[in-house]
C-alpha cells in the first residue's frame, strides 16, 4: 500500500508551526536529494507527498535506520528550506483524492471532503470543538498560489478546487479521482486541545476516522534531538520517510 483572524494571529501561528517544523540545536544529516534517487526506492510517504505537489522532504537511507538511528531523520531534515520559510512542506497538510464514482463534479468532490471531515470530527472529538471554519482549496496551505490576495487570507477563503477528475495516483483505489483537494484549517490542534488530546494523537485519530482516500502529512518537530519525525498518515497508520 502506497501509502493557519487577524494578521497578528496568523503571524504567530505561522511562526509557531515553522519553529516546530524547522528548529534544531544539532547539525542535520545530509540526506540525498530525491532527484538523484530512482523513484522505485522512494518511500511510500515521499511518493504521497510528491502526489500532493509538495517538495522539500527527503528520505533517510535504509542503511542509517539499520545502523540504529530511529525511524525517520533524528534531526527531521526538511529539504532546502530554512527556518522561517512558509513553504508547504513545513506545515501539516491534508489532501484528498475523491474517487470519481463518488462525485459528479469538482464542487461535489470538495463538498464531500468537508462532509467526511465533519463526520470524523464528530467521531474523534466528543467534547467542544473549534468554531473556525474548515475549507478546501485548489492549492496547499502556505502555497503562494492558495489565495488571491491578503483579504482572502483574512477571510479564510482559499481558491476553490475546480480541477476535473484525472487518473488517480497508484495509492488510490480508483481509476480516476478528483484531487489533490487540500483541506485548509483542519483544526487538529484546537480540537485536540479542547478534548485533552495531544496534537499527534489527534492527527492519527482523525486519519483513522477518515476515508482511505484522505492522507495527512505531519512535518515532525525539531525542538529537541530525536523529536517525532515527519510521516504521512492514512487510516491511522503512519508511513515514514525511509527509502525502500
């Protein structure tokens, strides 16, 4: 199986997540650029991130994990991006590929993504939940193309998904699918906090409750050595960036 209402609030949130994703007090390991590695050796996690059109992560060579280094890069290496960058790879991302037989148009597909997100939240968070609106978009959160202008960002209105169904990625159980459809403001952190669920556990539980055509990328943390590494979740199962 291949498996961010004010400018101040937005700025603080972006800075906080960027810190989590890119701050380390120890030297990083030089990992090979995926462009120099045959795709058949890419991890399932990297293949999925590539299908999300998100660049910057790299696989850890299998030899390093065999040498006793924990699954994933201990310094949670993230490509060529520096701390403070707003590149999509530094943020949690949720993308869906809706099978074409489940929707008749891009609009129906995007609406279905919001429906399954709402159903999963009902299941995972029995207590209070964030009142912020979850939306979908054509581009990933933090992609420079995701919003038409600063006003759209403040109003939480990303460019809507409008693409026709195309051949589905190999990890989707359908010949054609609408996607990737990106989820903006999925509220894993706020919903989890209101229900006393740690962030990473919140992501995993939501993943398990969502259909198998929804994938969640978690960029990892770098606050300390051997912090949780980057991974991709599908149906609650984690896939790590370790080459095949």
